[in-house]
C-alpha cells in the first residue's frame, strides 16, 4: 500500500496558523508563557477549537513560536566560538544573549526549562550551554575569565536578567546592555573599569531624590 502524502494546508487554514503564531509570539514576548491559550486565540481572531486543531498543546505552540529565537541563539554562540580571542567571544555571547532575552520574556522562560519535555527546545538549550561551556574553557585558558566561573553562573545571569522591568522596550534593551556589562566585569579576572552603557529608566524604581 502506498503511504499517503501529507496534505498541504488550505489557504484559510494556513492563514489561521500564521495569525495564531503571530499572536503567540507577541503575547509570549510581552507577558511570558503564562498567557492562556484562549487569550492567544482571541488575539489571533480564531476560536479555541481552531487553535487546538493547529497546536494541540501549549508545548507545541511554544516550540514553533520560538523557532527563530532558537536559530538566532545557535548563530550567536557559533559566532562566539569562531572569534579568535576567546574572551572577546565570551563577552559577545553574554551581551547578545542578554539582548535576545530582553526582547522576549517568553523565550527566557522556555530556555530556563519551562517546558522540559519539548524536545526541540531541550536540544537547543543543551547545544547552547555546551557551546558556552567550551567557549568558557577557552577564555579561562587565556587567563581573562576567572577560574571559578561555572555554567550555572550563566543560568543565574539569565534568571536575574528576567527580572528587568522597564517603561519601554528601548529602556529594557538599554538596561540589558548595562546589566551584561556589569556581569562581564564580574566574570573578568582583572576587570577593566571601562564606562558602563547608559542607565535606563526602570519600572517601579525609586526616584533619584530618595537615594
């Protein structure tokens, strides 16, 4: 018996799928992964049944919604590994990883094992961490990365970075860059006290007059 070939989606079904993914990406980026599936369906302009027909579980939706972030994450660690100066490559990975996560709260949660059974996300996380561990070993060998740095320190950085709350995306990215610069100085054996990137206005921060 000849195997049946998968049938391509009709144009209306494909349009629904694209709108669901677009809504999911926007809501996950702004509010994290706790957004209800019904809210995603509402923003996409489809019924819950249509959403679940395309994406039976939130896990499948999250995996597809973050496909581009996974690709970018792989590219930036590969770029760091290709850098002739391991310390510069390590710094670049920290900076770009923080900026990537500054744009998408949901991706941070997914990366930090919100869906541990999502095979694609788990494989991506393992590849990223393995690559950064290799880069860290190279940077330690140059004497520029402190010898007691461990991979769990990077997880701690991302967990702390997730707490950034700013009044706008621009301020969040600005705060992320300053945060990354502070972390890099903390990881360096003999920190060069170069000027930090500009500070950002933070949501709920105390006023300067109260400091």
